[in-house]
C-alpha cells in the first residue's frame, strides 16, 4: 500500500512535469510566432 502511494505520487509529479514542459514549449512557440510577426512588419 505504501509503495503504491509512492508510485502514484511519482506518476503525478511526472505528469505535472510533462504538462509544465508542454506549456513552456507552447508558450515559446507563441512567443516566437509573435516575434516573427512583429519583425516582419
């Protein structure tokens, strides 16, 4: 039971890290698109 809690906590942290990295990548893409759009004007 204790190891199961640890496993679910690790899974939760991993999911959170993946979501965070995904959000950062998306933010970076949006930022780059805005910058390119701004520079092309």
